[in-house]
C-alpha cells in the first residue's frame, strides 16, 4: 500500500551517484525532499522525466526542496546514465528494493512504480502519487502546486 500524506516518511540511507551515500535524515529540519521513483535508467520515458527535474533545479531550490531520484538499478548503471543525460539531481540506488517497498511503490514486475513522494522538513509525507500508467510522467504543475503549499 502506498504511503499516505501525514505519515512519517520511512528513514533510508542509499548509495547515490557521485560515489556518496544520502540519508533522508540529512534533510531533517532543513529542506523538503521530493522522491521521484522511476522504473529503470536508460528507458525512454525515465530519460525524459528525471533530466527535466535537473532543468527545473532553480524552481525546486526556490521552493526549498531537493529532488532525489530513486530506482532499483545498480549504482554503476545509474552513473553511466547520469553522465550520458547530464542529470544533476542525485540518483539513489534502491538495488535491495527496500526503499520502494517501505514507501509502497514496488511494481509487481520487480521495479519501482513511477511515483512522486514529497516529504516536508519535519519528515512527514505531504504528498504521494503513483502513476497508474508507467508511460505517463507526473505532471510538473501538480508537483509544483504541492510544493507551493509547503511554503
């Protein structure tokens, strides 16, 4: 079951691109976090969705939000993808599928669903949405409208 608004966001630490580890607790009391779960690197739709967040980096910054993209791919394949597409948001490897499982966004086929989870500075889920169709990119207008509510 997908995590709901108002729930405490499950803690995690994951290997991220750039050979680092990122924990949700790194943002506590400092920034909102948008988790952008996506199925696979190098897939056509994901290769449009995640780079678009890099292109909108200033807009996210203005809304006091950091974007973390999350997939079940290995850190090595993620690194190659990030380099090829010029992605500037951290991409986290959920190779164990624990993060997607904890947030309720695992797809029955073994990858994460395409989902957006916004976590406020207090560590509570402010918004959660799973796309019914994996071929559909979440609406940027909806995302930014939800982030505006956290100002």
